């Protein structure tokens, strides 16, 4: 596989899984709100979604011309606010000195990470949140080391997974959503043979 093709596939795979995991966390929040109609969140809940994207390839009958692969991403309009990084992939904490209301968005992203951690039993969470006021792009996914190397590209930092439980500081949204007071310690050796076999095919 050519390096460019690998890069495109890796970026698309990361966007795809980020979209699914963001929706998984958002569904969790919506279910909680539906079950607690009188509960009032500590701050308005940021409405974030992943950037829309598509991949396509151009094939040819020529044996000398390689297949061309493209990754298309929705343009984040200026009206969505200044492009800002909220959480980087090395540590699951909000970035410092973010202006209002971006610091609240960064805290919300960390709550989303806590939800993803619990729902995947510590297997994976989305990080490197960045983008406009509502559209997030260029995320990374941090995975449990037992899932193997090379998943989701170079932004998958092993230490970010290893340190998540101590890096993450529960905020008012975590408390509001009745998440565990600190991220759950799941068994270190997971029976994930099936997961690994699927991801390697
Ligand atoms: Zn938390």
C-alpha cells in the first residue's frame, strides 16, 4: 500500500470512528436528559458535531497510472467562529487560556472523553478536539494498547491512554451526568481477541 493511500485511509478511518464515538456519547447525554427531564445542566451543553467527509477514488485501465484516492472534508465556515484547538492528543485535559466560551467547550470535550471511556470499558476515546464553535475536525483516537499498534495513525499516543485516569479531572458536567467520580479502572488484560481479529482484516 502506498504511503499516500495509507494516510488517506487512516485519516478517513479516524474521522469515521470519531463520528461514531461522538454520536455514541451524544446519545448517552440525550438519553440521560430524557430520563431526567427536570435536571438542569451546570452550563448550556455545547452542540458539537464532527466535520462531514467523503472518500472517493479514481480508477483507470492503465497499468502505469496508479489509483487516485481523495479525502474530501466539509469546509468549516468562518461563521462557525475562530478555528481553535480545545484538547490535544497528548493529555486528556482542556488546553489552557482558552477564551469564553471555548474553555467550556474544552471541558465538555473532556466530559465526552469520560463518557467514551466508560462506554467502551476503557478501550478508546476521541481526543485532539479542534474546530469551530460547532464543527470538530482533525481528531485522533486513543486506544487501549492491547488493541495493537498502528490503529488510527501516529496521533494514537499510548501514554494518553495509560494516563487517562489520572489526567482526567471530572468537571461539573461529569457530575451532572452521574458519571463515576473518576474514570473506572477496567481490567488491564482484556479479552479482546475478537476485536483485534476484526480490525486486522
Ligand atoms: Zn469525568
